[in-house]
C-alpha cells in the first residue's frame, strides 16, 4: 500500500472524528440555549454541573443499562430507531519493544426489540525499537442482529482485515508478510424450541472467505465458502438430573493457491456430544462425552516426520507443495463430581482424551495420543484447623507410524503423580500457622518393543520433587505484622540409561525468610525481609572412576529494607536498600573423618538503593520519579586478585493522567508517560534511553 | 477430632512413600557423560542449554529453565501456527514440547551463541542478551536437514543460588549462512509443530 493511500485513509478517519466532534459541539450549544434538560420536561435539571469521575461511571453504567433495557423492552409498537452511540478513540502505546499508534471508530445503532447494528474502523501502525520492522494494520467490520424482530434470530457480519509486516533481519534481508482477508457470515438461530418436553436450540450458519496473502515471496490465497449447523438439546430426566446433547456439522469448499500451485480445498467435520448433569442432595457433578472428527484437503508445503516444513531437500522432479489430506478424530470423556458430607468436601475429576490424526503426504504419517487424568481433593475444617489434601495423577502416551513405515515408532509414556497437603491453624487471635507438604514424581518411558534393540530412545527418566514449608504470620491490626518462613525442597533427577545417568543428582534447598512490616506512624512505614538460601547438590555416581562430577554447596543471603513516607497527603516517598551476598563452592576433598570439604569458586556481593517520589497534583494528574544505583562485586577465591566490579543505575520521570469530561457525550483522556535512562552492563542500546507511554483519548456520543 | 486430624496428616505421608518411589538407574558409561557446568553465570546456563540440545537431553533443558519461564514467538511463527500461542507458553508447555521433540531422536548441531556478538555477564541477579542462534537438525527417519537461525532476546535471572533462563523472545529469522538470500525460521516453528 502506498504512502498516499495510507494518508488518504488517515485523513478520512480524522474528518469522521472531527465531523462527529462538530456535531457534538453543536448539540452542546443547543443544550446550552435550552439549559441542561436531559429528562425532556422543559425545565433545566437541578444538577447540571460537570461531574467528577465516579459520577461519570455511574452515568455511563446507567446510560448503558437504559439503552439495553430500552431496546430489550421496546416492543413492536415502539419506534423502529432508538438511538446511536459513536465512540472514536486515538492513542499511542510505546515501550522498550515497540511504538504503536492507533485510531478507531465504532458506531452502534440500537433498534426496537433488541436489534442492533454496529460498524467499526480500526487502524494501527507499529515500529520496533530492536529491529528494523514495521507492522501496519487496517480493519473494518459491521454486524447486524435482528433481536426479536423476526421469528428466528438473524446475525449478519462482514469483516475486512489488512496487514503488512516488513522486517529487515540482521543480515539485511527484507521480507514482506502481507495479508488481505475479507469475510461475510450469516447465522440463523432459534432457541428454546420445546418438543415433547425437550428444549432445543437450532443454529444454521454460512460464511464466505476471500484471503490474499504473501510471505517470503510465496503466495498463500484462499477463497472458500462454508455452511454449518448445530442442534443443542436439553431435557430433565429426573429431579436434579438433566441431559444435554449437541450435534454439529460443517462443510467447507473452495480453492487455494500456495506458491505457484492452485487446487480445490474442502473440509468436512462433525461433533457429537452428550452430558448428564446432576445436583442432588450430597452429589453434584456431570458426565460428558464428546467426539469430533474432520477431513481436510488443502495445499501445504512438504513436512518432515516432526511436522515441520521441509523444502530444502525435495526429491528431483517433485514439487515442494503437496495436495495434503488430513484426517483427525478426537474423543473426550469427563466426569466431574463434588460430594458434600456435612463438614467434608470431596471433589473428583476424571478425564480421558484420545486423539488420532493421519496425513497423506506429510512424513508425520499417522499419529495417536492418549491421556488420562485424575484429580481428587479433600477439604474439611477440624476445630480451629482447616485441612486440604489433593492428589493428581496423569498418564499419557503418544505413538507414530512414519509415512511409508510398516511398524509404529514405539510409544512414549509420560506419568505424573502429585500429592499436596495444606494445613492452616489459627494459633492465637492474630497468629496463623500454615504448613504445606508436596511430593511429586514424573516419569518418561520409551516403549521397548522386545525386538532386542531396547527402548526406541535413550530418554527414560524420573524426577522426584518434594517441598515442605512452615509459615507463621502474626498481624496486630494497625500495628506490627511479622512473618517467618521455613522451606525445605528436594529435587532428584534420575536418568535410567547408562548414556545419560552420569548426571543423576540430588539437590536440597533450605530457605529461611523472616520479615516484618511496621506502621510506625500514619505517615511512616518500615519493612524488612531477610532471605537465606542454602543449596546442596550431590551426584549419584560422582564416586565412579571416570565420572568427573563434583558435589557442590551454595549459599545466598539477602536483606531488603524499605521505608515508605507520606509527609503530605499529596507526596509519597519510598526508599529501599538491598544487600546480598552469595557464594558457590565445589567439593574438593574428603578428610580422614569423612567430612566433605569445599572450595569456594565464586563470591558475589551486591548492594542497591532505590528512591521513588510520587506527587499527586490533582485527582487526575500524578507525577512520579524513581532512581536506583547498584554495585556488584564478583570475586574468584581460586584466583586471588581477580575480581569484577560493575555499576548500574536508572532514572525514570513520568506522569499519569486520568481525566473525564462527563456528561451525555463524555470524553476520557487516560495515559501514563515515563522517560527511562539507564546505564550498566545489562543495558542495551534499546533500553538505554527511551520513552514508555500508554495514552488514549476516547469520546462517546 | 484429634484422631481425625492425625489420620489426615499421616495418611498422605505414608502413602507418598509407596506411590512416589523412583526407578533404579543403570550405572553410567563414562565416555557418554554430558559435561554440564555449574549454573553460576548466565553463560554457563546457555552452555548447558546447548549441551542439552546437542545431546537431546530433556533433563539438562529442564534444569536450565526456571518455573517462571516464558517463551514469546516471532510474527512468522504466529502466522504459521495461529492459535497455538494464544495461551502463554510457560515451562510446562516447554517441557512437553522438548520431551516430544527429543522422543523423535533428532540429530541436533547447535551453535547457540554467535561468536561475533558479545553478551554481558549477570549483574545484580539479572542479565538480558540479544543473540543469534543457529541449529542444524537432521530428521533421523528421513535423513532430511532443517536449519534454524534467528535473532532472540533472552533473560537470565538468579533464583536462589543458581542462574536460570526465564525468558526467550524470538525476534526474527536470519539468513542462511550458506545462502544469504534464504530466510531461515526460528525455533518457534518447531515449538508450534509439537504443540498441536
């Protein structure tokens, strides 16, 4: 699209917006002459002054409710046309990644008997900071719904979406990714048709798609029409027991172009589902079964056995584009149940999914997946305690018969179990104790087909995790609150095959974190958090000759102090200081008494101070500024004198605006703008100096 | 009431010992050991990621990636796999993808850090890199070769006492070193292929 076309489009949008503004201004002048007479009784309203934000919200909600109520209740004797609301919006969003400018306009017409017509125009333009890349998007749409005007409900929609992504990569290669898609759709529906005590919903839809696209100089066009229908039924089987079923079918057909190849396309699919929903005394839940399948013919690039496009090594005389046929079948069974027995709550969920897909040309060939999942949880109060226990079990496998192969690849199994226990006890009036225990085991297993070759891959492995924590929280209202956390975590990696078991290891982590928050005065709050981590890693086969794996021991501590001041009602000041130290050590030897001795490899000391100010100028305007300075010292005890010291910092200055000019035609200006400037080893050219913004201007009239 | 509470606490502890027993491993063969390095710096984490890919080792990848990991695809991947990345791609989806990919036993030659690009060491517990990575992946079933070369933004963070990879955003595919006019895809297309 040319620059001229883009300019004309923008000018047209601006004319529409200002035209609307002029009309709104004209109405306001008329209202000024007659006074603020919203209820139309000829008298000036008592409260006709500009209102504040919260009042605006009340008016908006009331107006929206009145619109919908008016259209919903307006019967056949009401005026056909009830109202129009226009909402143009412009804005800019800028961040470290990209800058996006956008504009949009929505017009919503309301007619009697819940009938509506909406149209929208949207435009956006993105430029990227880290890349030579621009993305331009345009869209337009219209939807109409007949409401209750017709014996059946009619929904019509039309959409046009256009986008152009121009990217120049690091090597200077330019790529155009363009897309121009148009779609028109029609939906006829009738709900709650009662036949023999069964309520039914019937839906019939049709759509037409016309898409032109190009990417990496390859055409990808599609012109297609479709028709689909759905029947949903529900019936009461007994008191508190209902049956629901659904049947859906779709047929698509058309033509597509991929590269230089053109071919017909088609899709045929259907879905059948049924569910029983019950809510009786002790039990509440459902059993749902659904089955779906489709056949799809389309043009596609050649793909390898993993399903990835593979056009580099096409056999001589063959095209890289094929007329693919994909068949897919999917079944799911779910049972969801909640049992209530006085103080006891027992919830259970069982799910089974089965999925197969087959390709005519793709090297994927035939693929099938199976998954079982069970979730059981139990919760109950016990005096002043509350307990919750949950168990999750997952079992899945997948298999594949590669294109042209006689035998399947072999199943890859995945099994996961997890058990969780939570206990809460109110120790004293202001003191709460929480204990948690969690253990999990995940297992990957490749099938051994018994042909003497063992499992079909070397990735068999287990991972055992454990987590136990104890937390004590005390909070005196309006006064001091304290917390103490103790946590113990373990992770064990077990690779079963000899080719990978050298890295098997067991890791233990201890964490202790005391903290407090102290509201010294209404204008002064102080808090501190200290965190200590200790981690051990032990290699299971580290003592085998030829395996060069050394156990290690690491420790880290952090103290964070925060002081928050509100010296005036408008000013907020926050000061934060963080000091941390860390060392990593490797086992060097074991002494005669059997004690492991460690050699420190690395020591790190960090300190950082943050300062922030926030000043509220008015209810709709706030200024803020932050800054931090940090020092990082890294030492290597094994190389005395070798150390690295780095400094980093950042400063931000920003403002937040949230202003609404209320009334029948409100205007809202909302946004936040911040300037960033930073330095340090982690600062790149992109985030060294940039603006961060999210500003929008919105009218509704 | 106390007995009920005690039973409720003891049962899961007792049960966990039976249900959560891992399997026994074979003693290692010394010549096949993957030489992972301690994750004491971002560079060491990325080195371990390269080793995990080269050896198709899911354990190595799982240890390098943190629980809070997030992957963001490039626009080419999004257009090839619409809807696949609509929900955030976190560690769970990453490990499902890695396990499925490695099950097919791909032969991977990985060069995850272009030597011409300098990257900072971690400072203060966080490091952000702009890198170019390059992989040659041979499909073991057909013998065909697929190449991936892309520019990406990575974030590493110090969690506890170790560094982890916490964020990976593919920016764009880069040119084939053997034919600069050919644009190669990012690893996002591999993720998209296995996500379905």
